[in-house]
């Protein structure tokens, strides 16, 4: 967790706004989350895509949780 504590908040925010939302119309993460909810997320490339676009958001949630507990 010290790795997350040392990461600048601005870097995580930029990653969320660029990689986390790319492509911007519509955001890829919404499409993949919809596929996950409907049960059609079965191809390895789609799972990789969800992980790729979801990691910045998970880092942001972890960073905010760690900052809130401090």
C-alpha cells in the first residue's frame, strides 16, 4: 500500500481521465461494465480491456480511501 501512498494524486487523476475514459464517446469502461452486467464479457480481449480501463479507477478509489483514513 505504500506504493499507492507515494503515487501523486494528480497522476492517478490524469490516468482516470485519459486511459480510464478512452475512447471518450462512449467511454469504453461503461461498455465493458455493461457487458459484465449482462454476462456477455467472455472474450479474453474484452476482459483485458475491462482491466486496462478499470485499473486507474481502482487506484483512485484506493488512494481516496487511504487519504480518508489518514
